[in-house]
């Protein structure tokens, strides 16, 4: 049954369950109705069930259209056979009898099989008003009833419960009930638990929009009766819509999914009702008749792929790939190349080292701010460790500077370049503007870029004709430092932290876009920093 | 075909497309193989296609297992008939011939029908190695070839392109190709576009983990040849896995989804390859044989339901529902009730009004910080407007205080209560810690709570026996202010803003939890504020 099967499978998937399907009958149908039905031979129904049950352990089962007595018997036989002596997983039986458009989907002679043989295996049976009336009429006691109110729903559900299942959910989508009816029912049945989902509760006056909801407003109620004696009424707002194709299948599939995950019956029914309600509200409005609902309403596209063996740093990879040209311009900057060739003018290096000495003050302060924005000790420790690393790094700067004839006083008294001011200010602004992750995004380009430049030089030094040399290079220490183990380990720690942030708190598309912007801007500010060294140093 | 159909439908859904299905044959199968096949009569295949096409406009079509010549002809006939004279939507033909487990899924006599009648309708044909070899062997030119390398893939794809489709994607999952092969192929074919997805690009040395990927590493390549003359090679890392059940269906369904959304062929194939690759990497590992992939790998559960007519403020409703008891304790606080009854001791009110005068300074500063954290003019304007509102509110405080014999000096010189320090400090800490939305979350309880308390008192004043009165109540102005239009309009603006934040940048579960904590803490701090008034005022 194509429409129902699709609704089932999408519902299972939306609940994180893996659905397996057995087809009892094919339909030629669309939103306007069922044009034709083609039953599958009972033997092949059994074969399908066998294939499915033999391979993967099943957490719950739901049945939909069974079509005729032979197929209903085939399902009972295959299930009873497979689970003989071991107990059947939670079975939700949606006793599909008639399609929304009025097409008979369960032959009269099959109704008895369903009642006598399938219901006793079922954890739950989920008829709507007309299915309940039909089932009661065909039952041994031949109850003739018309379900028109909450009271009659309660009685009918009680009658249905005597037919053998562990619980009955009588769906009231076609029964007119108002908020006032619900309130008076609730007053008269203190033993019945009434759950209002999607309806405003106490102390929510401020959330009322326009005309306040009045007691004559229509609600939809489902009644759940369990063999344990518990009765629950689930109410939600009535929606005027034509998008109800597959609503019943969706609800029963969602209940089965919840049961498979170990949820209790009442909780499973409640969660499934909310899921189905949201799916109807969010329906795409397809087709000329009763259109389908949106089964993935509760799912959003993830922006960052999951970590995997072939992609251990998915966010960082995405950042770099989003700025290929800017990143390459930074990492393979003329400054870096000349430094690698050992021919960078000393004045350029001197300008750079002085500005970097000033910049690292901002960089340390940014990590102080990061510590202030952190809410766990490991995060505070990690930010603090980086400040300690920076304090070590400036000692290296002092030593290296001395080799180039730059005194500590020169470093301390150097005039701050305007690009240093710009970059430093940007870091602290990101720290003011956003959360800890946004600030991490801002400090990342500097951390990663120097490491990548170091590795690039180290690798180029082995490539003939690159001109990059280590031996005798006055800047060798710079290259060794950034390509060395200590710095690369700091990178590893930084990568793990940023990826952990994205994993623990996956960004929305808007947030990811914001991160990409910060990363790009910092990559540009880094390149600008070296541009300045080339310009003002020569 | 159950397994393929499921893969198709989940793939369509994951791409935001609504899939409709036509079943040509049923299978009894699981991850270990296909146990049996039951073909659907050709007439019923046609009927299903008619039902589907007659109702909903179709953006793209894909075919899977066609089983035999009669069903293949039925598909061609129904499609040609329906789209006669109007052009067929993008048709992706996945020429399923043999299952992963070796079961024949396309009878030999059907191959000719597929080639001669279906391929000419197709935008794309997507054979794997063995299907391509079989198709070429059965084609008019009876080409005998063995596909063993990138070069032979390129040639075979070219041959297949002469059979009539607009493009051919030859899938190389079963062809052994290394990174070195790819590099040398790329050097020799400068006219072929080579795309490396999931492989590390230039300047990504820092992202290498453990042993660096070597030239002998295996990659998976697909070759896309188009009638336009364009050729694209798509390479990605090889994954050692058994979870490949339905990989081909998934890929072709993903391509069809992309084409339905108007993506170009090469882009559609690239995106679909990445989607399928991630699905394999994220496979749940089910079954005893070749298990299915995860089709919803790119989807995450949304925490906040979408805005809907019955739920216009979903996030705020969720916040209030998450703290029902604390919220009620705050809104219906003893302080509020006594105030509504006009019997609140003047000393309590005096303590409250002085502390509130101090608190509003923090509240204004928090909105100054909010302005500093805002990145758009409307956000800056909104934060600033609230500061202006507060400045008006303290004028009201001064007037109201005067009525209770509290001078402006008394207000200015009042000693700050420790709960005022706690609450004010919490607001500014949230502003330091998080982004603008987190700060908004912190200022929300105050904004909403006073409005809800005002409305509650106004409503209670109409309830007999509540004791709440407006007439002659010395605190009437307080009640009128917070239940009045101006304040309620400010609430409306605040609600719209917070909901807009959650809609534009939907929170992850971790972020929502953080928001709920902030909301709860502020609700408690609000109640504590009134507790203090009751305690220190009496």
C-alpha cells in the first residue's frame, strides 16, 4: 500500500528507527482517492515477513491495510510462527478498513480474522470513529453504537478493549468536541487523565493572539484505554485542513517507533499525537485531494557533516574550503616564501616581529576573555594554557629579535601599526559580540595558519627548485618552531576543541554562515598583517 | 521492490522532495540477499503510474528495478503517453540488473527494451561496472569490454552515451583506483574536470591524522559523461564497509531530487555523491549481510517546533511549560496577590519599589550591552527603545513612590539588596558569557512576568471571591500599567524578537537547554525579588 507505506517509513526514519516493510496489497492511488487495489498472494506476504524477521531484530511492529482474510491470516501465521515461545515485540494494529476517500481496504470476511486472531497479539489497536463502529458491529457481542461525543468515545473504547488487545486508542478526529465539553468531561471523570497538547495552559495570557480562544472552540480528542485500568484523554487544537492523507498510518507508525525505543504506552501515544499534529500543521499542501502531511517537520538539515574516519575535522575542513584562495594567499604569502628562502629583508622581519609582539598582547587578552566566557573548568584551563603558551612565545620573540639586533626596548616601544590595531580590535569585538565559540572561530586562523605555513615551508624545503632551504637559513628557527611538535600539538588541541564545540552544539545555517565570515575575515587580516610587513619593512 | 523503494523515499524526503512510488515487482529480501521476487502485472504498473502522474506535478523521475520486458514496456508506455507532446521531466534511469547479492533483477529480454526505449527518454543513466559491461554487451554494437581502470571507465562511459541518454554516470565502486592513478589520469586529461570530495586539498597539512595519506591509497571514482561534451571525474575516499545495501538507488534518487530542484547535472551528481558517501560512513550497521546506509545522516531533530496558527510563540510556550511551577509561583506570588487585594503592607511595597529602581539600572545596562552585541540597526534600535522605556518607567516609579511618601532622595540613596545584586549581576554575566540571544533570554522573564501578573490580576478582579479589586485599590496604577496596552505591546515586540531569533538561528539541543536554564534561573530570581520585599518590608 504505497501511500501508507511511505508515511510509515518516513515516520520510522524521523524517529531514528529503521523501518522494514511487508506489502500485503498494492494500490493505484493519489490524493483524490484509491483507483484500484492489487492484493499480494498470501504466500508471498509470508515470505516477505520471513525475510524481514530472519535478519534484523525487531523492536516493534505495526500492521496497516491487510485487505482480505487470507492475507490477514498469513500475517497472523507468520508472526505467531516466528515469535512462538519468545513473546512478540510491541504490535500496533491500525485496523485500516476504509480509505479517507471511501474505498474498502478490509474485506468484511477479514474483520473477524483481525478481531479474533490479530487483536489478541496486539499491544495497541488504533481505530477511528467509523472503524470502531464497524469493529464493534462485527464483534461477537454485535454492539451497535454511534460515536458522537467524549462520553460515547469512552464507552466504545472500553468495549473495544474487551476484544483482546492490551490497549485501545480510539481516535476522535471525526467527533465534534469543544473546549467546554472537555472541561465538563474532565470535571466528571476525575480518574481520567486529560492531557492538553498545543493548547495554552495556565499563566499564558500573554501568548493569546487576537480573539481569545473561547469555550466553543473545537478540539480533537483521542481516548486511550489500557488493560491496566488507566484511561487518558489527549486533546489538541482542531486544524482545518485537507492534508490528512496517511494521518492514521503516521500516528500508528509513530507510536510503534516510540514503543520500539522503550517509551511507555501513554507517553508513546502522546508523543506520537504531537508528532502527527505538527506534521499536519506543516503539510506541504500537495495534490488535488487530501494531501500528505510533512513527516520530517521536526528535522532540519545539518550544516556540518559528522566526524568520520575520512573526515576527522569536518568543520575546519569546511572553513578552509570556504576560503581556498584567501587561505592559500595567507599560508603561502610572499613574506613566508622569502622567509623560507632565507632572503626576507631584515627590516621586513623586524617590522613583523615588533607588530607580532604587540598583536600577541591582543591574542592573549582574547583568550582571557575566552576564559571569562567559559562555563567549565576544562574550557577555562584550555584558554589559560594558551595564554601561558603566548607568554612563552614572546620570550622566543625576544630571543629571535636579539639575533636580528632588536632590543627588548625596541619591542616594548614599537609603534602599533594600524593593521595590528584592526586585527586586535576585531578579536576583542568578536569576544564582545558572540559566545565562546564565535571567539574561538576568531582566534583560529592565527593558530592554524602559522602551523600550516610552517609545514608548507618544511615540505617545500624537500622539493627541488622551490628555493626553500633550512640549512643556513637565518629564519630556520621560525620554521622549526611552527612546524615543530609543540606547536603542532597546540594546533591539535585547538582543532579538537573547535570540532567538539560544533559537535556538542551543531550550528544552524545562519550560525555557520556567521562562523565562516569570522574565519574569512581573520584569514584576510592575517594576510594583511604580512602585507604590512612587506610594505613598511622595505 | 522494498529495499530500493525505501532507500528512494527516504532520500527524496531527506532532500525536501515529496516522493511518489510505483511498484513493478515485490521482493522478499533482507541484508543477506533476495529470497524471492514477485512481479506486478504490467497493467497494474500502468495504473499506478497514471494515478501518480494525474494528481501531483512531477519534478523528476527515477526508475529502479523493472524486472521483465513487459513491465519495462509498461513503464515506457505510461510515461510516453502521459508526457506526449509536453516533454518529460528529468528522468534518471538506474539500470538495476543484478542485486548486490547476485539475484537477477532484470530479465535478459528486458535489457533490450531498457536500452532501446527507456534510455532515449533519460536525462541520465547510472550503471555500475557490471551493469555497464552487461549493457554494452547487449547493445547493438555488442561491445565486449572489461572495466578495470579510470581509462576503461572513460571509454565505456563514452560508448554508453551513444545509446541515447543525455548523460551517463558510470559508477566505479568496484574498480580499483589509487590516488596516484587519479593524479596521472588528471595530468593526461586536461579536458576532464576532476573533483575530489572528502579528500584533503591543498594547504591542509594540519588536518592530516596519523599516517599521511599516500599515493597508493584507494579512492572511489565515478565518471560522468554528458552529451554537451563535458566529462567529470568524481573522486572520494574508499570506505571499507558492508553497509552498501541500496547505495545505487540512494545515489540515483539523490540525483533525481537535485535535478527536481533545478540543479545542473554535474552539480546534482556531485551533491548526490557526497550525500551517499556520508550515508555510508554514518550507516547504522544493521543486519547479517550488506546493511543499509543512513539516509537521514544530514538531518537533525529540531528542538523548537515551527510557528503555526495554533502555536504562534513556540519557543516562549516551551520556556513557560518547562518551568510551570516556578512560573506560577512568580506570576501569582503572594506579593502580587496582596497587591491585587490592595492589602500589601506599604513597607513591603516601599522596599520593592526602591529595589526595583536599582534593578532597572542593571536592566537598562543589560540592554546597553545587548545593543553592543547587536549587528543590525533594527536590533540596536530595539535594545535602545527598551532603555528609553525603562527611563520612562523610572519616572512612573518616582511618581508612584511619591504617593507612598518615598522621596526621590530615598530612591537614589536606597541600599542595594543582596537579591538585587544577584539578579543584576546575573543579567550582565549572561551578557558577557553568551551571544545576544542568550542575553535576550535573561531579560525575558522580567518583561513577560510583570505583564502576565498584570493580566492575571485584571482577570482575577472579575472573578467573584478572589478578593482582587481595582476600585479603590492603592496599587491600581501598578495593575493598570502592566496589564495596559503600552506594556502589552512591549511584550508583543519582545516575543516577536525572541521567536525570530529562534527561527533565524534554530538552537541545537544543547543550546536550547542552556536557554531553558537561563529562563528558569531568571524566573526564580524574579520570585526571589518579591520574596525579599515580603521579608524585609514587614
